[in-house]
């Protein structure tokens, strides 16, 4: 096992943390998990704010080296992509979360740059109708 | 109007934007953030959002003109007429009553594909092209008819988006019955 830096992208947010890497995957110590993602390991399971997800059969999911990142993503139903050698992992949004947002018909906000690097958000156009067009040079 | 370019860098679209001199925000989304948030699988995708921030016409492939009609077979006219009626007179098309039935909500595989794409994009940005390639391939396997992933990754991977890989993808898509938002929404929303 080796302990080194992990860059974790949590639904678009870049977080730098420390993790334990071995052949089976990537583990985060509970304190790092809390600092990086806001989830606390308690007797009742993994908790954030008022919500807890029970962790049955902790066996491999939680050990002395920390919480297995893939098990964590699976418990939350979120997609995870890992390139351990590069110290990089992306924790995406679940289909349920994205689907519920779209089904609510509330247009999700985003912030993106223009050619000059100036940031624009969708919600700064509230009060006006918006035609959102996604295109590409390809 | 807000336009979002799903291109690998601002330089890829700079000539188009500078020629068009748009008065609307013309944004660059290299990481495909908007594609992820809105489940965008191809271009050009249009979404109507009203003044309260509500989606009143979900993802649809529409074109601004009939320049490439010969290729894609879609007439830009009906959408442009409907758009004018909405903007000028506040008139929504009848299908606005049932937006939910016309929405193609993402699957778990599609969200994993977007996550793999994001990882690949970040790896590419760090000069790890070989690792990036593996994750681009994985993303494409998970969402085979997501053009934003499959064709959108071609320029990043040094492939020609008008070249052999594109024609191969087109054939694959054609033999699968040309799945798009409309057909996928109908299929996914059908009672089991």
C-alpha cells in the first residue's frame, strides 16, 4: 500500500486529498473523506447533514486503511472513474440525481467561460427567456 | 440565446465565434459540464428555458438553417417558427404541456460514461494521453450513441471527426435505428 495525493473531482468540483492506494483500489481515511466529500463514518453508516446511508457488511468496505472509494460510490449510487497511477478519480452524478433534476423542469445552473475567459451563468438570465444551444465545431 | 460549444478548446471555435460576432453569451464547455447536467448526446441540441428558469421544451436536435439538410434530413423551419411564436407572443407549442413525456432521462451507464469522459479529459490535460485514450474508449462503450462523447472526443484523441472513425460511428448509429432524444424518450418512458 502506498499513501499519496489524490485529485478527486466531485461532480465538477476539484478536491485535493490524500489516499491509500493498493491493488484493490483507493481508500480514504475517515478524516480525509469528511474533509474532501463531507461524509462522516458513524455507527449508523455514512452520514452527511441529516442523512445516513447504512453500511452493511463493512468487511472490505471499511478497514484500517480507510473507506474504499468504489464501495463509497456504490453505496451512494454514484458513478466513479479511477486512474490510480495518475492519482486521479472522478465521482460523477447519479442517473437518479440528474434525472430528478431534469424531471423537475428546473433548469440546472452552470458557470462557463466565453472566449475571453469571462464567466457567465445561466441563472443570471432569470427574467428572460433563454434558448440554450449546444453545438460544436465537430 | 446562450450558445455552448462542446469543443476541446476555445481555439477550436474561435474562428466561428469571431466571424458571427454574437451579441449573446457564447460559451465554451470543454469538460462537457452542460452535456452532463442536461443529458446532451448530440449537437446541435436546443432547450427552451422560460423566464422563471423552467425547461418548457426539452432537448431536441434542431438546426439554425437548412445548410446541411441534405445530410441530416431535418427542416429547420418548424422549430424556428415555433421559436418566434414563443419569443414574440409567448405562445408555447402544444407539446409544452407534456415536457416530461418528451424528456430522455439519463441511464446509469450514460452517467458512468460521462464520468469516464471527464476522467479522460482531465488525464489528457495532464499529458497522460494513453490513459486518457483507455477512458475515452470505455466512455464510448458505455454510451455508444452519445455523439458528444464519441465524436466529441475524436479531436482530443487526434482523430478526424469527419474521417473514417466518424463514418464507422455513423453506420453503427444507422443500423441501430438512428436513436435520438425523441426515440429514446419514447422508449424509456413507455410503460413497462
